[in-house]
């Protein structure tokens, strides 16, 4: 029926493996869209 729900951290790990998100945060002022820290925050908020 339904798929097993992933935790936000697991989802970010899967995105890293597929190359959609970088492995480390670059910590630059204008943070990029592939930042793992921001990806985790977005998934937690959703």
C-alpha cells in the first residue's frame, strides 16, 4: 500500500548519494541550493 516514511536525515543521505546534494556544507555567505544543511532544514519544515 504505502511507502515507508523516511526521516529527514535519511532523505538527505539518499539525496547525497544520488548527487543532488553536496556531502559537506561550503559555509559560504550566499549559501547554495545544494547545501546539505539547508536541505535538512527544508525537509524538517515540510
